[in-house]
C-alpha cells in the first residue's frame, strides 16, 4: 500500500513540472522507520507501539494529501487551465 502511495504521490504532484520523488522517498523512509518503531514497541508492550503508530498515521495522511493535491492540480491544469502552484506563487 505504501509503495502505491509513494508512486501515486510521485506521478501526480508536479507543480511547474518539478519532480516530487525526493519528498516521496523521504516520506517512504520515515514510513519504514515508523513501522520499525511500531514493531519494536509492540514487542515490548501494547502501549509501546503508539509512537510508531501515530508517526505511521501522519506519514500516510501526508502521502494521501500530496497525491490528492497532485491529482486535483493536474485535472485543473489540463481541463480548466488553472494551476494551483502558479496561483499560490502570485499570492506570495
């Protein structure tokens, strides 16, 4: 599931045609660390798994948010000629 989310994020997030594979790769590494922490915490006690679980939850939510933003941005750019990244840069 995580590989799908990493690829999902990498394929669809590209404001100004930039590659976001670095962000997806870092989030994938953090996800693997969270799973490692979850496993070792679970081996010790049931409450020890919570930090790994919460870190895992945050990483997955960020990957889903990035992927969704990328899909929405690509559809808006393709069909309505509206690019979220360009609009945000003009505001800032």
